């Protein structure tokens, strides 16, 4: 049986007719080597943003179901154009929407999760000698409503298909040629990893490293699909995202990130009573608001202070919940600070190295950067700092752990 290769091309990779033809040429080489090629494609360039703006001109509060109906059209354009480019290059190809291959999701519009894929139509097209092109970012729920997987969801579509089809590797083509120790636009000395673990990549993705969608990394880890992050503009090897046991030398710190899309909320004078935090965060969770760093002070005179971070985009939904909570508990009015950054160091080597936190705190102190909140996990240390110092902090932490020396 022919080897199955799954590839995903992002919006910049198919952002113009010339780039689509370039992608078709790359796919043609794999096809001519006798591989079965399945390609997942995002919408062209800024199409999704343009569709969001279009909806915004109609209404400020569009139904999520209709937004998914609208946004799913972007990928339908790019898959059809890529199929045409392949036929023009002499390669038979068939394009399919998420609904046509029965990529079944839950009914959570705009942020749906994949529940299963029917591979029969893909197999039939491959066996006819076609390259199969699938629209990323989309599926259908049990009631055949079109759903979308959230920003970056095409990565998740691709890894899900690789898992279902038994492909051992999923190539993610983007506008960068791998995973770096930091954003090269922020840290010019950042170096590219040849390999990184799923756990590290998952943390980096959730902390703002925009290379991969975090749910795609989870799927890769769960189904042991190696993810190969590569550039669609050259043929250089990229970064392999793999199991921890495949990496010989585990770096103490493998990446440094700054997440600038968060706001810090502080509620003072909260009664020190069991269950109040559960009520507050339960109400936020019911609105799908993701809370990140949480700090609660020690009680004083039967009162304490709760501080936590949420995405800035969710502040509008969060505010009524916060104000209701404060009023009902006789607490102070919620204070909101949008000028923060969450700076993080991530590394699987933290499991076996001591003193990483001390090094990171010292690095920030040397630049006279005040730490407002701290959060840790087994392989991550995050500090909330003033937004104005984010770039300085990332560069200093990167230098402190000698990351520019590692390839």
C-alpha cells in the first residue's frame, strides 16, 4: 500500500495564485514519488479577517451558527483553486469540504472539537489516483450544521486526518521554517529546534507561540503523530514535534514567550469563605472564558484578594459576571489592567534541573522588572509583568539560559 502523507498549508502559503501554484508544484513532487497525498488548506491570506469585518458591518452580535456558515467559505475557495492548479500541473485532484468527508464535531460553534472522521470518501479518491484536498478549520455537527474549530483550526484538521489515516507524520507548512527558542522578530538571536517534545510545544502554543494550534499538538500526542513544522517557501528541514523519549538531550529551557493578549483582574475585600472562588470561576467557565494565572492572597480580617488573568477579548462577557460577584459579596469593584504581559520559560529539562525559577527571577530583577504574579507547572514558569517590559524580559531570559547557542 502506498505511503500516506498528510500536509497542511496555511493562509500565507496559499495567499496568491503564484503561491498556490508553488504549493501545487511541491505536492506534485510527492505524488510523483508514488505517495498518497492528503492536503489540508486554510483560507487564502486575510480572507477570514475580511469575512469577520464583513459580518461586523451587518451586525455587532452575529449568531455563532451563521458566523461559522460564513467563515467556512474561505477554505472552500482555496481548496478549489489548489485542485485547479494541480490539474493544470498534470496531477489529478479532488477537493472536499469538512462536511463532505464527514468530519464530525460537537455543536460548539466557532470553537468545535472533532469527534470523528469518515475516511471512506478520502480512500476512494486516493485509490483513483487523486491528490485529496480537504478544507481545514471546519466540520459538521450531528445535525449537519457547519461548525468551525477556532483560529488555527486547520492544524487540528490536518493532525486529525493523519491520525485517522495512519500517517506517521503530518507536515505543517507555514511562513516560518520551524519552532524557535523565541519569536525571531523579538529575539534576533533565537535559534531553531530540530526536535521539540509535544509537552513543550503544547505549553508554547498555549502561551502565545503562534506556530501551531494547541489542540493539534494534543491530538498528535494522543495518537503519536509526529508533527513536522516546515516553511512552504523553501525545502529546509523544519522542526519535528515528537514524544519525550525520542529526544536524547533535554534542554533546561527550550523556549521563551510573551503573551500580550491578556488582562489582569483584581477583586479586593472578598469574604474568606469556602466555595466563593468556585462560584466565580464556575460562572466564568460557563461563558467559555479561559482563566490563566490565579493568585489569592492570605486572608486578613476575614477578607482576601483574588487576582487572575483572562483574554482581553473576553472582558466584555466577563465584566457583568465580575460586577455581580463583587456586589453580591460586598467586595470592591473589580480592577482591570490591560497593560500586562505573561512572560514564560518552558522546558522539559525543568523536571530534572533545579534553580530555573531563581535564574528567571534574577534575570528580571537585573532589568528592574517587577513581577506581579507567578504561575508554575512541571515544565513551565510564567510571570505577569508590565506590558512595556515584555520585549526586554524575553530577550534577557533567552540570554540567561543560553538559548542562542542551541541549534
